[in-house]
């Protein structure tokens, strides 16, 4: 390989390095509420700050209400936090939630969607919010210099005074509906003017409510996006988040990820941990680049080629055929017959222990061959006498005579 190729490889790696170094951060605006997600609507930063600011303890788990209640978490007062786009509870979870509340625990559910029949039948409550954040909508609002804000009001609650918080309308919910005989307190509300409503006058819309249930308290919110990395880092909303978390003062907080999107269940694998930390990520990139360069530079052969030694072919049969062809072409029939007779005698000796070359025992040998082959004794004698006559004769042996003598010997061998 020429030098131009090496310069191209090195230049490409340097280009990728600089491109990654100067690339702006890419934000994913999909709400995951995941403990390991550092994107705006993940909860890595939120959970980290909660752990540091909750003296009684803060824990993130994937257990459901029924699992937590069965393991005894509700025997001592706890606060349970659920963040999700839409909460769907099973009958077992609903019964467990009711037990947790009646035993004096506090449960905070922030969701974008909750149907009236999702909780206990006597709790006729529904939640309507926004499960999708549209960055494009905010960008267009900024270009048009008409950024829509929602004003969320936290009423006076000692030791806090009433305060208004201005939040992007794109990330706020709609309202919480409490019907029937359920009594509730409104923690956060927003004003709907007559221009935005169908009525002739404006009214207050509840965004976060609290419902007394037994010895406990149930909080329902249509603002799950506030309790994310973005909400806790935004100077306009982080105070509101801490005011809400102050409702659990003195209680250990358990945040359950069991009711969120499937993306919430991704584990923090070692590779994910390395890729999420910039120094470790670059260590991986440099290691892979080094391995690539090592493979490129050391992939060439560094010693002489070892020749492939093929196994010698067995050409014995070809040799025999070649010698036979030469004898036949030269009409050396006497030598051919002599070699055939020697092979015939050796075969008889090996198969029948009869030495046909023993002249003194020739008569007995012929009789034994006749018995072994089932041939008449006279025919065996005739074949052997013919071969002896041809071998002892001085005249040129014709091809027909050679073939006749060989056929006779083959007949004896085949009938043994």
C-alpha cells in the first residue's frame, strides 16, 4: 500500500475526531423519566438533586405499588412518586395504592393522562396533560417573538407565600378534574381568561391537587415535565419543584419507574456508562482508532511465504499400465507371459498353499487345483501344459496364444 493511503486514513481519523469535538450537543426531547437519562426530559439530574436534598432518603425503583406494599414499604410513612406519560394501574395496584394511602403514606402521581376509572371507584378523578414536547413549536414562537407562557400559581402555604411561575406553554399540562363527592385542595392552579374559554368570564383551573385518603394523601398533577432534568435546572421552575417536594418533608421518598414508557427500563450497562462520560467515551474512540491503525500497519506479511507441499500422488497403477502398454507395443509376449505366470503361481501359493512350480508334485498339485476349482482335471492340466510349452518354446509367441494362455490362468484364479 502506498503512502497516500496512509495519509488518507490518518486524515480521516483526525477529521472524525475534530468533528466530534466541535459537534454541538444533540438533545432528545422525548419524555423518558429515566433515572439514567441526562436528556432534558430524563431524570438523571432530578434524581441526583433529590438524593442530596432529601435527608430522610431518596430511592428509585422499578417496583409497582403492589410489590412495594407487599414488601412492607407502607408500614412506616413513606412518600411515593410516579412520573409518566400515562398511568395504567391494575386492580392489584389499585388495592395496594389504597392500602398505602390509608396507612398514612403520601403518593404523588404526575402524569399526562389518567382516566376516571384508573383509581379506586370512589375517586372520580381524571388528568389531562401533554405527553409530547414540540421544540419546533418553541422555535417558531421565538422567531415570531410571541413565546406563549402559562402562569402557574402556587397559593399561600406556610412557610411559603403565594407566587406565580411562568412556564413555556409547550411543556405544561391542561387540567385536573375532580368530580363527585371527592374533596381536594388545589396546590397549583392557572387562570383561564374569558378569551381562552367558552364562558363569559375567566376561571381558575387546577393543575396539581391533593386528596385526603384515610391517614394518607394523594397528589395528582398534570405537569410531569416539570419534574425532569429541564424542570429542576430551569431557574423559573426549580423553585416550584422544590415547593412541591416540600410536601414530603421528613419522609423517605420512593420514585417508581414501573408505570412509565418502556424506555424507562433500560439498564445502565457498563458500555452505556462509558459512552455517557466524555473522557471515557474518547478513551474508547482512541483505543479503537489505535487498534485500526495497528491492524492496517501490521496486517502485512512479515516473513517469507511458506510453500505448500503437496502429498505425492500414488501413480503405481499408471506405471503398471504404462509398462504393459510398452510390452504390448513391442510384442515382448514371452516376458509378459513369464510375469503373468509368476503372479499366477504366487497367487495359488497364497490362496491354496499349492506350489505349482514344484515339478515332482505336479500331478498331485493339478488334482488339488481341480478339486478346489471344480474344474475337470484334464482341463487344468491342459491349461498348465500350454503355459509351460509357450514359456519353454523358442518361437515368437503370437498375441492370440498369449491371450489364450492368460485367459486360462485367470479362469483358474477366478474359480478358487
